[in-house]
């Protein structure tokens, strides 16, 4: 009797069973591995979010409790960076509101300080002009005397008196029309003699001394006027 064929069938059946079991185990292992990878990725993302949230809270507290270590611009930049993270955390959002309110007050105080400084500089400029007006009082009085003379003869005497303060009849006179910062715009240049004759004829002195340049003898060699 031939028993080889049944034995082969029996062996083949066992082999197929083993193969199926291996495939099942492999599939199960793959599924478990995939599930583990997703779990690990989710855990990593949660950890990263926790780290970002913790850092955001620390940075916000640093902004709120800053003692002057950071500039206002640095704090505003740090706050803007945190806001762009869009962290859905109640504590972070509350700290953001506190930081925004504090920085808004700081920015307003800084703008007030800048405005006060601007006004201070303007006041100093006005005071300087007044001081210079006092320095040039004698020149201004001589110009007014020419314009206010009652007759031509008196006006000519006043012109000679005024010219004695200048280096010569041809001393240039500049009349400032407008000024924007350091840029100045002048009327057509004239000379002190011509200007004195002009105010004699007009019988009024519309300008005052803004600046005068003196030579080494104390005589005026250049005169700058501005409208009164």
C-alpha cells in the first residue's frame, strides 16, 4: 500500500497552516507597529505643544515683569511672535491681554515723551531767538530809527549812524523768506546801503536781525534778517 501521497497532503496542509499563521502574525505586528508610530507621533506633538505653551507663558511673564532689560520694540516683537502661534490656551490668552495693555501704556508714554522733547526743543529755539534778538537790539534799533525818521535829512543821518556798525556799504544782507529744517529760502540778496535806503523810502522796518557775522574788528560783515 502507497502511503507517500497522504503524507505529502498532510505535510502540505501543515505548511499552509503555518504560512497563514505567519501572515496573521506579520499583519498583526504591522498594525501594532503603525498604531505605535501614530501614538508616538501624537505624544511627540503633544510634548512640542506643551513646550511651546510653556515658553510662551515664560516669555509673556518676562514682558509683563520686565524691569527695563528689554526695549519696547523688543517686547512688542516678542509679543507679536507669540500671537502668531495661535496657541489655544486660556492662560496664554490672558497673559497676552495683560501684555498688550501694558505695552500700549508704554507706547503712549513714549509718544508723550517724544512730544514733550519736541516742544522743549521748540521752546529752546524760541528762547535762543529771543536772546539773539537782545544781542542784536542795537542793530534793530538803528534800522527802526532809519525807517521812523521824520524827514529825509534825519533819515540820512540815521543811515550814516547805522553804517558805522558795518564793515562797509556793500556788506551783504540776506532776508529769510522761509525755513524748513536746515533748508532756508532767501529773498534776492541786497547790500546794507541799499536796504537802509529801501526802509527810508518805505518808512517802515519790516524785518529784524536773525544773525550777524562780525569781522575781527567787531564790524558786521554779513547780516541775516527775518520778518518781524
